[in-house]
């Protein structure tokens, strides 16, 4: 058997298997989303006891098998223990993990997604940034990284960059005042929300959580992203239902 390989990433999911083992889903920079089994990880003496848990960022040593990996060691870099004690912050975190699990694929470079999660979790710990804003920025940027972002820089019908006033869910983008007359289902959008969405889509991850918005713009952002996520994903996120009850 060849030796272990090191992958850098985060634990998205962890579930008990048998009496002492765990099945973990890792999102890794190098190999995308992979499944690994951590033998004996639930024993109090296991070196993997703390590492094989959600929100743990680490360098994971794994052996590659036919259908899954075996996790044998981990060098933890961050575990977000403070977030685990915060409510509803921790429920936002679990939603982020589930959203990443939905988009993660094996064999795909996931470095940007890992970085985005880290930035979002750090922002949940920052009382100056509202949790709902952290969530909407995370949703939009993750969809952007996966090529499903809306066109908010110009009219999706005529290409005009002026007088953008309506968002078309069906066309996944904004319409100018002339073109929106033909889209009766369009959602009015303010200039402030358009600028916010443009900033999120275009900015590097390190600068994503460097701003806040008014309550009015945040509510507008929430309403639009609720409909956009529902339209362009085909899954009911369990953690989101819990989050709605908590908030």
C-alpha cells in the first residue's frame, strides 16, 4: 500500500459508524469533497477525537481506497470552538456546511470554497457584521464560485449599464427600465442592492466582509436571495429549517 497523502480543508459532516468509528466528509483544497472513515475516532484516547468534527480546519493525512479514504491523522489549524457556543451563529455555520456539501464535488479544486467558509465563519464571530448579511454574502459568493451568479452589471436583454431597476429571476439578471416592461414578474431592486451584489460578485474573498448595509437594503437582499437560492438549487436544506425556527 502506498503511503498517506495530505489534504488541506475542513470537516463538513461527521457521523458515527459502529461503536467507535466516524464517517467524515471533507472539503479539501486539493481534491474537492471526499469521504473518509476515521477508525476509533470516538474513543477518548483517539488522536482524532477533536479533529473529526464539523468546522475543524486541518491538514488531514489520508489513505486513498477504492470508494473512500481512511483518515489517520490531522494537524488542526482552527476549530471554531467559540462559534459552537453561540446561538444562532452556530446554526448559520451548519447551514454554510450543508450549502458547501451541496456544491462540493470530488476531484475539483475547492480552495476558494474553503477560503470562503473560513471567512464567513470568522465573520459570524464578529458582532459588527449581522449574521443575516454574512449568510447572504456567503450564498451569493458560493454560487458565483460555481458559475451560477446573476448578471447584475448590465441588462440581460440589451446590455445597457444604465437605469437598471428590475431583477428577472427567470433570466437570472437585471433589466433596464426599457426592457423590464416585458417582464411582469420582475423584482424591483434598488441601486444600493445592485452595488452590494456587484461588490460581492467581483471582490476577492479577503475583502468580502468589510462592509455593512442598512436594514432596508439587508431586507431587500434577503428577499431576493431567498427566491434566487430556491430557484437555482434543487434541495431543501435541513439546517435552514432549523435556522428559520431559531431566528
